[in-house]
């Protein structure tokens, strides 16, 4: 009966009209109210231009934001290459380079010739992975990194093998290529967005090539480019162009934002392009007038494995009984795309379970209907974001009667609350707004300047005219800025002012904001960060070190103690716990900047912290620091005497010391006494300790440093390996749940860089307390990755918060014996 209701309401134009009228009326009322209240406060707004300009004249290594309010040089004054890059978009980085450009594919290198001479001549380079899903580390791992190098000497410029008269676009077929949804969302739509304005006069350079993908989307590729595609990875020749775009523009999932597209392109234009490419005849779905007997056509997307309809025949029979002409088909990687596109275009309704097959709605005619069946698992958010919202932009109807009603009511209530909050909170503060544009010139001697606009309730706002600022927002984990000049800090308003002596046409105020916490790739962490990094530290020992302590060391140790720490949202207990480290890095008292009414002036300020990777330092990015240096610093800060673990010679009776990290709640050892007894029989001196937030860190560091082996279940307590002596051993017990990847990334790889030997013990089902909570054929055991797909909350609630470990001591004995053998080497 539920399906009958949905089918019956699929073409209800009355429901659509009511929703439309209500939305228009509500929006107009709210807009009118805001205009009346705030009319006196609003001034002319400057435009924020999101293009970033790489200037080789200035030797820039990072992009700089372009201020449209400052006079730009005439075209005939530009003597050099002019790359325009954007690294601020959440989905993709791309660069448009114009000039003398030479590409060598088999070395993944792009050379740009520069005519700059004199002191300002400087070789610069940057890198880019040309795939439109940069926020997803798993996708980007398979995407080849390309380097772009500015060459100032003519002797260093590679000679052209092939000269091309048309522009080129370089993009990758790595990532999630092969998934129909990602084929369109990450590649086809971004490629259309990036290349369509060339009207075919552009050449595609493909890296990470997949010939079957080229064959599948041949129609689209040939429509966008009149030239042969080059598998650039295989090319030893130097290809020369006057214009190259590296990477693809991407706005959102399966969609285009017309306000951001170069020529105002929209999904309507893209769908018209598809109809032209595949000769799809139907532009509009059927419209059934009262009394007509025409049968609308419904296409049911079938799936072979998961998320399949187990009662497919009943659904088809019911739909036919209601008056539909039913077509049931499966869309997979081997599907003949032109043929399938024509089949979809012949239909008026497309129905299927949430999944990649629904991507085929791009071929539906206007005003068709999408019915998305959402499985259990709180996937409704993903379902709407992936297909519901894009369907609206495609002029495809996708809401049931209940969805429409909820949307209308929810939109009205939400808009009312937002308008009311806006009025109450911001009325006292509104005034003519400052320009939010940034302009960096080589006159200022700047080497790099980019800034990421991060809205929050109280962000740190940096207001500046013109000064020397070096910023880096290209790192995946943190943004930071180093500012030199006359800098004045007002703590209780969370504002940093730059004083400038710049006069004339270039003198103009600007402002930007930054979230200075070293985990920018995790939205759930950054949602709580409005100011300084300690704000987001809530006592998780792993994050204390990987997000704050190690980045703080990286950023501050160069000053040899001659630096002051300004902390906002200070947690006194945190300062007290890590006072040994803070005093080792700074000779001065920390300042709780929030409480300061005075204006503090400095000649130099760093906002944010450098961060390389989890619990680790990359020496290639920090030539004067490594994890070896950091651990030496810790030994000095806490007076840790042991630099090297025990080495047992044959015949010696010395007992190595084993520290077992205990846990109170989840992931605890339920047979701890058994483990201790077995380890002692093998010859270990066993210590059992719990690393809690209230533990005296100095004393605990000394205990850890006195041990040769540290053992525990995957969790924050293993962070204490930083205090172990060299050549010690970490034994990480990995619980059930497909957690081995995280286990190695968080502790396995860092331990190697700390010169700590790493052993891993993967528990079996019978060693997990989950067997007492779920049957053995439950998805928790059968398919852990299905819970991974539901998000961090689902994964954590089962595998991290509900799981304890009862080690099979006979099986685990082999791991402890292997550790003993290592200590003999």
C-alpha cells in the first residue's frame, strides 16, 4: 500500500504548486523583514574574488587572493606566465596556466618558462592532484601527483617535441573511477564545466588512464573536444602549449552552481548537452490530462548484490496494475551507455534503492520523477545530498507527499528562526562592511599568501592593510600564517590588527579569518574551533599530541625558547598537565589572551600550527626537525634517562619490562590477570597502568621510559610510545571491525619513524565481547565495512564503545615470544 501511494502521487502537480507558492511567499516575507530592520546598517559590499593568482615575478609558492578593488596591470605589462589557481574550493584544486608551457608526461612534470631576471628571479614549484574529490584521502591515494615548475634559465627549459595550437586540460582517471555516480560527479560534470566554453577547441591530457573508461564515455569526450586524447603518462616527448588547465572545476555532488561556473552554465545546460550527445529525443516527461489513457513509463533500476529488491516481481505487478508501463534494467560498469541513456530518456519515472544506478536520472526528460528508496541506517541525509538535491537542479521531481509537507513546514520554521536569530544577535554590530579581498604584490616582498574563509560564531579576524604575511593553506591537516610587521592584538575582541605605512591607491583595509587547529580535514573537530587550538582539545590523549603538542613543537622550536604562547579558550588543567613541554618550548609565561583588555604588540606573530601527519613529523617538510629530535626534546623536558631499550645477550637473565596499558570502559582486557601471569612466565617484568586525563604526565612518562615493551588495545593510551626508549617494541592489539588500517596509520607507521619496533595482534571473533551481543551471522561480523559506510558514529558505537577483549593467551603467547626475540637482536 505504501508503494501504491507513492506511485499514485508521482505526477501530482497540485502538491508541487502548493509547495512553490508557500516557499515564494515565505521567502518574500522574510526578505522584506530583514530589509526593513537592517536597511540603515548595510553599505555597498565589495566583491570577494575567489581566484588565486600565482605570480612568478614575485616568486610566489602559494596562491594569492586577487582584490578587484586594486588596479590591475594592463595585459601588455605582463611579461611572464600567468597562472590562475584556486585551492580554496572544498572539492577540487585547479590551475589555469598561460604562457610558454612544456609538459613531460612520464615524469609527471609541467615546466613554465619565466623571463624574470635579477634578484627576484627564483625557481618555484608546486604540486597538484588533478581529481575532483580532494577531501577524500582514499580517492586521492590513486591519483598521480603532478609538479608545476617555474624555470628562469633558458638552458633549463626542455626543448619542445610537439607544439600544439589549442589549449589543454590535464585530469586524472584515478580515484573512484568505475563507480557510475563518481564517473559523473567527479569527472564528467567537472570536465563539462571546465571545457565546454572552448567549443571543442581543446585537447584532453589524461593521467592514470583507463582505456575502458575512455571507450565508455567516448560520446561525451568527442563532443567536448575535437582532438585525440593523449595518455600523457606514456609520453616521453615534450608537449608544448600556450594555455593549460590542470585539474577540473567541481561545485557539488552531481550538480553545477551557475553562480560559480565560467559562463553561467547550469545542470539544465549539461542535460541539454547530454541529449544532444546521445540523440535523446524527449525533452519533457509525459503530462497526463484527466480522462486520458496514456501509460507513463517507469524504469526500475535493479541491483545484483546488495540493496536489491527481493520482491521485484510483486513491485512490477503492482505498478502495471496501477497503469504504468514497467521496464526493469541493471546498470553496471559494462553497460552500453548510449543505449541505456536512450532507455532512461524514454521513461517518465525512475525508481531504485539509493546507489550509483540512480545517477542515470541525468538522462531523464524534464519534469520526470525520481523515486529513491532509502535503506535503513540513517542514510536519508546522504540520499538527499547525492540525488534529492541534484534532482531539483535538474528539474526532476523527487519528493513524496510526506516529504513535501515536511520540507515546506521545516523550511518555513527554519527561515523564521534564522531571521529572528539574525535580528537579535547581529543588529548591534552591523555597520558598513569592510572589503574581504586580499591583494599581495611583489612590491611587498611576499612569498606566499592564501587564506581560507571560515565562518563561525567568533572566528579570529585579522584586519590588515598591507604587511608581510606568509601563509599556507595547502596542507591537508592545518592552516597557518606567519605575519611580520607592526602587529597589535586585542584579545577580548579576538582581533589582530596590522599597521601599514602603505599610502595611495594601494592603501585599503581588508580582513580574513582562520581556524588555527591542526585537524582541518575533520569537520566534526573544526565545528568546535573558533579560535586557538586548545579549544578543541577535550582530554583525548592522542589528539593532545598529534593535533597540538607535536605541531606546537614543529612551529616553535626554531625560536629556542624566545617566543610567547597566546592561548584563547584556555583550559587551565591542560596547561598544567603539559607545563613541562610548554616551558621547554618557551621561556615566557603563557598569556590567556581572551582576558586581556590591553593591546599587545609584537613584531612577529604566527597564527595556527604546522602539522604533517598523525603523531609524526615529515623531515622533508621540516629540514631541522624529525621525530627523533622531538623524542630527544621529550627526554630532556621530563628528565628521562633511558635512550635505548634493553638488549638481551644469550645466557643473560635480565628481565625486559612490559607495560600493559589498561582501560576502564571499552576495549579493556577482560582476562588481564591471565595475560599478566602468562607474560611473567615467559620472563617479563610486568607493569599494568592506566593512562588517564588526570595522571601526572611527568611520572607516567618516566614509567613508560623505564619499559622495553608497551602493549595495549588500539586507543589513545598507545600515544605514550613517544616516551619509550629507542628500539623498544609496541604491541598493538587490534579489535574486530576492519580497524587495521586506522591502527597502522595512527600508531604503526609513526612507531617506525620513532625507531620503535612494531608488532600487531589481530583478535578473532571468539576474543571479542561482541559475540555476547550479536549472533555470528550478524552484519557486525560479516561485513564491518557496511558500518564504516554509515559514518564514524555508527562505527564507533559498535566497534570502539561496545567492544572488550578477552585474549586467547595461548595464541597471544607467540606475539610476546616474538617481542623477546627482537630484544635479543
